[in-house]
C-alpha cells in the first residue's frame, strides 16, 4: 500500500510538494508513481481530455500534468485497476541518481530454512507443504525413532532373575500380635529343568500363547501396538505379549503395573533377552515363573496343586488344562473362586476351562504338535483334586488364613494377585486361646459321643461349626471350620446351607417390640397401618395345629388354597384350654412354634426380615417371606453371622459388622486399617428386653445346658425340620458364640451334597440344640471367659403393651417338660400323638407345606425346640456348594444385600 493512500490530500498549488507531484520524468522521490503517471506511451489506456486527479483535482496537460495523452482517473481505485490492466503490479521505481531523493530499493527477501507457509504461493497452495518438506520430516522422524530405540536398547540392562522371581511370604499375626503363620508364594514353588517338563506342556503353551516363539525376536509389534494404543486411550489393559515378554514380566521385572512406561521397558528388555538368551532357557523360565492359581507358581507346583503328581507325568489333556489356567486361574479353576468374584462359580469356571482346553488341543493338532488320534482321548476336563488338599496349613490355621484372605480381598484395595505375591504383615482379630478352646470343646464332644465305626448309619459325616464375636467391636475372636483344613474343605464357620431353626425367633420378638403388631381396624382406609408395640407379656396361642391367620383375621392359605396348620414339636399344645394362651416369654422359653408363627404374621414378615438384617444377617441368606414358617428359621445364615447378630442384642442394640483383620502393612507402611462402623440397630429398650427373655431360656428353658454359674447368659436353641441341623447361639456381655451341628457328606467327589437326618446320631434318638451344641458352647465359653469379670446384662425397661389379653386368668403351660425330657418322649421323627385337633392318619403325607389329610389341611411339622417348617425347597435334597462358604449367606462373599 502506497504512502499516498495513507496521507491526507496535499495542497495542489506551490511548494516543493507541488513541484514533486508535477514531475513527469523518472521518479526520484521515495515512492514509485503508478503506472499511467510516468509519461510513458505504454502507460496510456485511452485518452481523455478531462478527468479527475487521484486527489480530486483537475488532471490536465501542463508542466505538472501527466501529458496530453495520459488518461485522467477519477479515483485511486480506478488508477490501480488501470495500472493492473496495463501489466499487473506497479513497477518498481528506477534507481535514483546520486544525490537525488531519499528512498532506497528493498533488499531481496532472505531464504527460509523451512518454507512454510510457502512464500510466493497464494490461497490453498500457500498451506500445502512441498514434497521436499514432507520427505525431510519423515526422514527426520524415522531417524529420531531409530536413535531413541538404539539409545534405549543400549542403556537398558537385563535384570537378574533371582532378584524378582523369588516370592515373598505373608505373615499372619494373632490378636496379641504374636506370629500365627508365614505363608505366601515362596512356599509353593519348585524350579525344574526343561527336561522335566513334558513336551506336551511346552507345545500347549506355545500353541496357545505364541506360535512363532522359536522364530520371533521376542516381541510382537502388532500386539504391542494394540496394547499401547488401548492403554494410551485409557481403556482396559491388554496383553499383546509373547512368551518372552511374559517371562520378562514375571521373572525379570519388579514392576507389574499396566503403564506405557513399563510396557516400553518390557519391550526393550524382551528384545535384548530374545537376542542373548537361548529360547529353551526362556521357555523354561516362563513355565517356572508363571502363576497357575491355587498358590502355585511354576509348572511343578501347579502339577501338584491340581493333580498331585510331578510335572513330568502330565498327559497332554492335563497340559492343555494348565495352559488354560494361565489365562487367569480365578476364572478357569473348576473348583471355583467365589470368594474373589461371585461370578467365578464351579459351573462357570468348568465351562470356561473345558472350552479353553479344547481350543488349545485343536491348535496343537493344527501346528503339528499333537496327532489327531492322541487329541481325541481328551474331550473332558481332567479330574482335579480339591484345592485345599495340598495346603501346608493344617488344622484350624488353614480356615483362619482363608477367612482373613477373603476379608482382605473383599474389603480393601489389595487385590488377590497382590496378596498372592506376598510381602504383607496381616494382623488378625483371632485370639489364639479362644481358637484352641473352641477346637478342644468340639473334639471333646465328638470323641465322646460320635462313633462312626460303632454306628455307621447315624454317626458318619457328622460336622460341627462355630464362631465367636466380640459384641463391643464385631471382632471375630475364634472360629471352628471343621476337623482339619487339609481334610475337610468347607469352612463350617461360614455359610454351609444348614438352617438355623428356632434360633431365628429372637429376631421375630425384636421386630414385635420395635415395630409392633398391625392393627387390623381401618387399614383399608388409611395410607399407613397402625401398630401396637408388643410387650413380652403379650399373649399368643400355644395350640398345636393352630390355624395361622393374617393380620386381618383371615386364615392364611397357600397358593393351592390349603389352610396352614402350625404344629409344635411332639404335637403338644401349651397353655390352658380352650384359648391355650401363653405369653411370649414362656413361648420363647419352651420354643413354641405356633405362637411365633402367628406373631410373625401379625407383625408382617417383611418387618421380621428387616429386623434380622438390622441385627446383622445378610439378606441373601434369608429365605423368602412368602411362608409363615419364615419366622421359625428356614433361613441359613453362617455361624459367624448368627454370632454377630446375637452380639447386637448383647451390645444393647449396637450393631458392629463382624471383621477378621485389624490392619495390613507392607514394606512402605500401613495399607489398610479397620475402622469401626457401629450403628444403632435397635433401641437399648428393645435389645435389653430381648436379652431378658433369652435369659429365661438358659435359666429354666430349653437352654439350661449352657448355664455358666455366676454369669449372666442369654441364648436360644434351634433344631430344624427332619432333624438335619441343630444350633445353640448364646452370649454374655463380653462374647457371643454360635455352634452348629449337622450331617452332610461333603466328599469332593460328590457334587450333590445332601444334609442327612440325625435321628440316632451320637446314641440319641434325636439331636437338639440343647444337647451337643449347647454342651460345646458351655465348655468353650467357660474356658474363653476364664479370668474375665462376670458382667451382668443391662436391666430392661418396661416396653410395649400386652396384646391379645383375655379376661381369664393368666394361662400356664400344660406341658412343662425340659428339653431333655422332651427328647426322650419323641422317639420317632414323626409325631406319634395329637394333643388337640385331629392329627393326620398314618397314611397322610408330609410335603412342601407340611402334612395333609384327606380334608386338604396342612400341618407344619416342628421339632423339640421349635424347629422349622418344611422349607420352600425340599430339605431331603437340599445341597450346598464347595466354595469355601462364600456363596449364599456367606460371611465375606456373595452379595452384600
């Protein structure tokens, strides 16, 4: 843009400026004249005798004009257009003579190293890089990458295998911080030479993991690119690794993080290892360092863990199976791993393992490592032994460690794989004295009374379980998981599927005193029902074969339209005819089924369930609330949960979640520390009244065998339908303990484990919670509380109203036999006589809803201390899994509800 365009119009008359504007020769000033104003004939684009000057003045001939033949332009724009028509851009001024003018010509532009945006180009061409620029940048990038790779390869060193392949121990401590056991990966690793590893195992891994193992450089560029790209985008971590890379990661890198930095380090080391270490050494190192599950590092430990044989004796099918476990043993071990992931069930894992095993065998045939004839022999999963059969942690220690491990995995940020690598100090809540006392109490009863050789039909497969919880904190002080962790694999302190029977009744009583019974009057016209809080003095019917009614007074019927008749054990009625009324304290003391079933219906079974959950039971361990028998214990919580729920009553309504680990430390300090989470599940008035009623059970009811002289004790017996399990759960202010007894064949070969009846077991006609379970509870608690002060329970405050009161005198029970007397009067598993309403004839059948006669009515068969009614699933064929008790209702596994 010329200076003329920026300056205001100048005077046309006089002065030096006018003289300069009038010059028609070669310009000697600072600015070049526009074309058409130089006086040259070539500048003329037609003639005109008049016009306007670029500045608005007259343009005419004369000494200061453009010449007679110069065209006069009316504006600067017109002048520019005329100039462009005459040859494009304005011509540069001719050099001025010496001494004339002050302007200089512009120097030529300096040439740029990178001509971008491109000079001399216009429009989109200005932004298009030249081929020279593109080629130069590509060569520079490739050269830089090569340089970086070369420097990285030169600088990286191959770590020593011994520095990282040696696994550490985890050290577990008792509650007093003395060492319980040291265990970890190191205890289950045995290095073997490649010559001791079958070729079938070598080929199985190569076929499935890295078919080009013997020919590649140690890395898979395509796989690496996929993994790095996915991690860079924040996606799920991926493998993309060759056997060499996996070997480097397992045995030569002390860093298992899934980061791009670690991945590049792994790549450089893998390339160097692939170039310097023989392939057979790499393969042996990988097979000896990989994790196969079950605490087994290396092929030799894995062969022992799954098949109890040396690695050299593995057949191709077993080799293909072990190659599958390398994908992730949590999801490929046929025994399942529900304590880590509820989805890792036996069935799901077996299906995945078989599919992966068959895929490996097919690839072995495809790549020429196995003949089709040999491959055809292995169409099913090989037979594997129980996962606990090879553990070194025998006795109760195995159960304790498993319980602590499951708690850590499910309640901290420490993963199963991290825990398996070891290096942690784990401080548990387990009291060594109490653990030994519980074990001794069980063994005393078992050795004195259970004689499998003498009574093979009744005394085989008898099992006990137990757990003890501190009511003040929720700390699990002791458990009894079974005879031996290396012989009996299911932890009987955790969920086993054994129903709890009448030990469930305190939750019904608590619900009655917390929410009250529903008032049937006017319910249909009111948005919320009215309730009356219940007193332990409230009266309910103790009649045998009682017709159970809903809260409106209608007789309850099942989906078939059949009436429910609730029986008591031995077909006995309690109370004075004709009403057979009995107060709730007496009903609890004698464990009267009919009274508590009707009470549950009056409260609402949804409230009964809520009461049990508030106390500390898990909702997934509770049976459905569709049947009145829910109130008398058809649910199957674990011993740990039952002890914890009763502890809520012992703590005057404060509920503490049971826990087994106080603190976890690693080399850098504390990784986890338990924080108490106490909630007020019930008011102290409700909880203390429940305790006061349960004291009556021990003082003069079915639980007299649990008395501890000089101490306050509260508790409840429980026996289930068909005499398939028996319980005693009781507590003092310092300790709450649950003891279970049942018969169940849990042989690892038997996939359908069935609860067996206990008629005649231990030489007794019938097993009750008041017999062996109460005796074990007594012996254990006497030893566990030795030296501790005798603390009384909190005195209860009056609560609720006396509902269902009648004008007649307070009834007294017509049957007052103790639990032991009741046992002797019930020689057979089926009631032999009827006290009140007509009983079923000998030909009547007992099924899903109880016993039905020709009139279509149901009787709910009970037990001595108020056992359960028939369950919604047929109890003769009820089964339980072998997932270490982490399934339905388990302490740590499964849904938290």
